[in-house]
C-alpha cells in the first residue's frame, strides 16, 4: 500500500457540541498515532431548508442542529496537542470577513507552532448566505478574492489589497503565521471547483467516491495543476461512515474493515491522506475514541 496519513474529525456536532470533550479527544487521538485532526462548519440550521442536504435523502441531519465553531474547536485542540496537524474541512470562506479570517487562522497557526491547514469550501446552503447577508450568486468569486486577501495579509509588510469586494489600505498585519506558506486546501468536485483547486490550492479536500470515479477526479485535478505550471496538489478525503456489523460495498455504510480496505485502494491512486468522522456512529466521546482506536489499529495492520 502506498503511504497514507490517517486523521480524525474532532467532536463538534450534536451530542458532541461540548468544548470540554475536544481537548481529551484531541490528546488521546494524538497518542493513538493519528496524523491530523479536523473541524467542520455549519453556520445555520434551518427548519425548512431552501436547499436539500447533499447526501442521503436530502434531509438536513439532526446532528448539525448544534455545533461548535470550528476555530474555537481547533484552538482548544491546539493547546491539547503538540504534533498532529490541525485542519478545517471545510470552513465556508465566503461567509467570513477575510481580514478577520486571516487574523484568526494566523493566531491558531502560531498557537499550534505551525500545524494549521486552512481548508475552504463554499457551503451548499443558501440559508447560510442569507443569514450572514452575503450574495449566493457571487460565492465563487468571493472565495477567490478571500484567498487573494489571505495571501496578501500573510505576506511581508507593508500589505495592501484592492479588489472587487474588499479594499485594505496599505498597512501592517501581524502576527503572521508561523509557516512561510500556511497551506490552503479547497473542497468541491465540480469542474469549477477542480479548476480552482488545481490553479490555486495546496491541497484538495474530497469525498469517498468509488475508486474509478475518484481516479478520474484526481486526473482532472492534476491536469489543471499541470496546466497552471504547478506541482500536483495534495489530497485529503473525508470519510463519514455509518458503521454497521455486516460488510458493505459502500464506504459510507460500512464496517471498520470495509473503510480501511477502501483507504488502501485509494492510497494506490495517490491519495496522501484521509480522515474519519465518527460523530454519526458514536453516542459519546468515550465511544468515539473506542471506534477511533479500532480504526487506527485496523489501518496500521
């Protein structure tokens, strides 16, 4: 099997929306040998969503009715660990002021000693855009310019940005991230998302597509990077298994062994990293850690 790193999603949603559980899970996951810890974002939980949830039967998951802020979650995890990388998958960048985002992310990178990965997406929910008064129609352009702003502010002073949505006059911005280039990963598998990731991102955040489909997506991603004169972007897959006792051909409804078998398959395609989100399969932090330990041992074997 080609080398692959294994990460874990931090407890954050539904019954896990309790900051007191984050530190203990983060520390224990690091001691188990996980390579990375990840936090996601849900800004709003509408009772009558304008858009169907992009998964299952389209119903908004009850798990997301309560959730911790991803930057708070990673801040707590940063203070509880010393080695694992910390990432967002995903932070819906257009819903945030980029200068505030730049300061928060730089702060977490410094707090963690340079272990942060900034993973961005667009959000599928028009309700979330309305809730923060951001136009839905301009979300792609806002994501592009958010990356422009971050790159400008994290560069040596003096900094400045003048764009379509934001103007930042010539000034100073500090503290900067510890990393010379704080990695930016982008999600999405649409043609536009893959073009953007290949052209701009350090990594791509994907979902567990069947190996044949994933191979096609990776080929397109690598082609866009090559066309832009860049090295291939790194890849990290989020796995949200609904664990069951019997075998299944679907990595989303599987046994621990099924998921690890799938990970070995996609590692051979060149996927460098995957992380499992066990919040849909566990009922407590203790059960989540027990499942995480099973994943870590099975994956290692």
